[in-house]
C-alpha cells in the first residue's frame, strides 16, 4: 500500500479535470489498476483502489461503486458521457479526466508510490 496518496494528489500531479465527485478528493488510494474490461475490473479491483480506463459509459460508475474504488481516471482525453458524470456524483466517486495516455498515467501513479495489487 502507498503512503498517504489521495485522489487530490493525483489531480494535482496529472493535471486532471475533475468531472464528478470533487467533494471526495481526499479519498485515500490503496492500490491501482488499469483495464477497460469491466468484468476484469470487478474481479481484480479492491476497496480504495484507483482505476485507470478509457471507458466513458456510465457502467464504469456501477463497477466503481460495487468494488469500492477511491476514484476513476479516464485517460486519453475521452469525455465521459453526461449520464456517467451524473451517476458518479450520485455515487460520490471522483471521476477524473486526463489527456495523458493510460501508459503514461500508470507510470506517474507508480512513481507516486501507488502499486498494483499482487492478489485480491
């Protein structure tokens, strides 16, 4: 587990736009995960993780809520659909957007001390 990184720290470091959940940016981040396959995320993400994806559909919020993520980062500059933003606000999940590609986002998160889970 990293030492004290929050979603707010990620916003600052990546220069993300906060699309939803701004009142929950102090959520601590346990680990990180990157995938665009929702069933994969459901099987491998844990409570307090940050999830990196390029998906923009509102189903990412359902998966984020079920798994208890601290936040979701949409990489590559894709804009989340309006229902996705609305649902993220309803669920209290920080939804961040960055123009950086997933590969770069993951590297930055790793250097911030956020590692992947060895197992769930």
